[in-house]
C-alpha cells in the first residue's frame, strides 16, 4: 500500500511535541485522522529513536478495547503503562469520543469523562498525549469549551491536490480530472471504477455524515429536509445565498415552509460537522464584514458532486471550491471580497456599485487577493476578471488563477496570472 504523505499535519504534530497540551486531531470523518496518528506519526517517533515500549496506542473503536470506553478503566490502564518516571511516554488514543462519561464514585452529582482523564495525564511531565475524535460527538466547538486552552487543535481536511497528485498512480495527466470529479477522500485513490467511487461517496453521506448530524442534534424527524438543503447548497456552491433565499426555494419548489432561523441552524450543523465551510463577505475599502449574503463551500468537492449525482459539473464553481479548500488547508483565513466604487449610471446619476473579489486571503501580516477564472484568453474577458482587483489601491499581491494552460506571467498593473494546477502544486512566495 502506498503511503500518502500528510506532511503539513505531521509537521504540525512535530512542532507541538512536549508542549504540555493535549494534541487533538479532528476533521470530517474518513479524511485520514487515524492513519495520521497511528501510522505516520507513530513511524516518525520510531524513526526518532522512540521505542515501541514508550508508545501507548489504543484504538477505542475496536470492540476488543470496549472496556476502556469507561474513563475510569481507561485512566487505570494508561497509568499502569507508565512504569518508569524517567522515561518519556507518548499516548496515542484513536476515536476518543467513544469514551462515555460515568458518575464520579466520590461525588454523586459529578460525572467523569475523557476530558478529565486527558487533562490529568497531560499534567504528568513524562507524558505527551495525542488523540483523534470524530465529528459526530467531538466538534471544534466542543473542544474549545471542554479543554479551555489546555488542548491544541489540528483540523485535518481531505487530500489537497498536491497530496492527491503525489499518490495518484495512473497517468498524471488524468489526476486533475479525477480530483475535480471525485475529490480527495483518501480511499478514492484505491478505487478503480466510477461506480465504486460514486458508491463510496454516496455511502459516506447516507450512512455516516447525515446520521452523525441527526444523532448529535436530535434531528431524526428532519432527515429529508437536511438532504434537500444539502442538495440546494450543492447546486449553488460558490454562489451568494442566505437562509431567506433558501427558505424561498423550499417554499417555491418543495411547497414547504421553513423558518429562516431553522435553515440557519441546519447550515451551522453542516459547518460544525466539517461538511461545509462558510465564507463571509468583507468590504475591502470599508474594512468591515457583510453578514449576508454569504457563500458555502464543500470540504470535499467529490462529496458535493456525489450529492447531486455528478450532474452539475460547472468548472468555474468546482475550481473555485477547490481553490478555497486549498487556501484553508494552507492555514489562511479566507473571505469573499467586496469592492465598492462610485460612478455615474446611464441616466447620469451618481451610484455606488459593488464588485467581487473571489478570495481575500489573510495570515498574520500576509494578505493576497485571488480571483478564480476559467479563462482570460480574450482581453475583454481578462479586463472583466481584474476590474475589481484594479480598484484596490493597496500594495498586497493580486493573483488570477485560471484553468488555461499558461506560463505564469504578470501584467503591467502587477497582477499575476497562473494555471490552477501550477498554483495547487507550487507555492507562490509565502502563499
């Protein structure tokens, strides 16, 4: 079996070694969290001279380890393995959410859960703790609340294109088409036919993701609505929307009246379950956020395509979604840019209009403005794509990412042009 390198996450784990915090790997199910911890990181430790006796691994999803889903049993077992005070130990716990709270035997009104156990272990000077958690029971919001600054979150995503491309064993010329269609869930690389890949993605939706959300939020009566809502978002990926517009769609198409607040709550469930990303609009000149309308992108484009049975394959929207995921994976915050400008309309009246920049990308003191375009082969099309960028008067880098197979170049206004595959496979400066 070919090992898929997940270096950005491995390097993150390495950088957090021995920092006194619990390292928590989370993200959408089946994106490779367990493999990262139990294989890639384990092998790294062995390569650094750590012995197997120093690594305590436990897969809590395995029925053989069911007894350790009791936090008191788990605590007893782990502490029994820490035999030498002078020895550095590494505890790797997979699917920690399987550990259920139990009554505190010493305090009737109290309960003990996995957070109590992990926080106790991390206080031992010779112990370094790493866990994975699936999104049905252990979401980023839960982690922030439960650990209160005592844990470091590593948010893992499906394969980015460079990871997919490196592991793709067929003709590399087909890699983009495969990724564009089926996305980056790691198992996709081991499947051959369209039928196998489509079934796998369908099953992820129907048997894992939707059921996780129904269970966590107690929404069993709303399964059909959740599926319809995902279909609406899938069809409109990369388009501006809001709960009110979606509610109107349900009213006109499904003849179903749903409150805006309910739509908003369901969308937040998808975001918390790592199925969707939410991108707000940012007024670049006004330096303020515009709450609505906004955009939603799928964490994995293959899941989006499968949800609508691979019917809508608009290259521009799919490319935009892939680019958004890439920028998030590189650790940037990503907003939709709005550029306002004043001009006279056809009647000679002064009006204020808005232009969109696909992505305003920030990390620390770095900022990039990025436009996604299928082609700029005609001058009129190019000028249309860069109209918003040319109206931004700061000095941050401006980039147009295109589907065209071009040699990267820069125009006389300093705007850079690059092919999508070149952008995904090669970093630009600090981006």
